[in-house]
C-alpha cells in the first residue's frame, strides 16, 4: 500500500471507543456515525471495522466477506435513514488529490436535501 495504516488515526480511536461519536449503525463489518462537520442535511460516515487506509487499500487487501459486509452496511444505513426514495450520494475521498483527511477508509453518505451536481 502507498500508506501504512496508523492505528492512532481518529476513526480507529472512534472504533475502539476512545473518542465518542453519534452512532447510527453497527454490525460485524462496519460502524456508521454522524459527521462532526456536516456538509448536507444528512451527512453520515460509514467505516469498515478492519484497518484499511482508503478505498484503494480496502479493495486491494480486504477479504470478500469484509467487502461484502461493508458494501451491504452502507446500503443498510441509507435505507435506515430513509434516503432511498428521495435519493442520496456516496463519496469516498482517496489520498492527497482526493482530499482525504482521515486515513481510515470512510464512505460519506450525503442526503436529506437536493444536492446539486457535486459536493466538493
Ligand atoms: P475526508 O476528507 O477524509 O474524506 O473526510 C473526513 C471527514 O471526517 C470530514 O467530513 C470530517 O468532518 C469528519 N471528521 C473528522 N474528525 C471527526 C471526528 O472526530 N468525528 C466525526 N464524527 N467526524 C469527524
């Protein structure tokens, strides 16, 4: 991988319960919680429980069970928040050019309002 996983990243601390979060969903594969600085009416983050830096790292190293569990969890969170009928947006920033700030894979779920063509 281009970047070694840092077990002291902020989302690792959230996973270990060392930092609080507003939890919205949890299963064997994933944890979802509200973004601390929401960029839309709904802005939820979904992270895998495994130690993966980014979408790149996850897609390269994770087992099919982890990938399946995580993808299913993202869909479950969106359904649980009632986002399916009005629609929503998924985003995963990867690396420097992607603007990734926290080096533990996270998928952003945006919704609860019309989002326009793009959220930067
Ligand atoms: P990135 O730019 O890495 O894709 O997104 C990181 C996201 O994590 C940002 O939307 C930011 O607001 C959110 N974030 C950063 N630190 C914390 C935190 O301690 N708690 C929560 N809930 N969200 C955080």
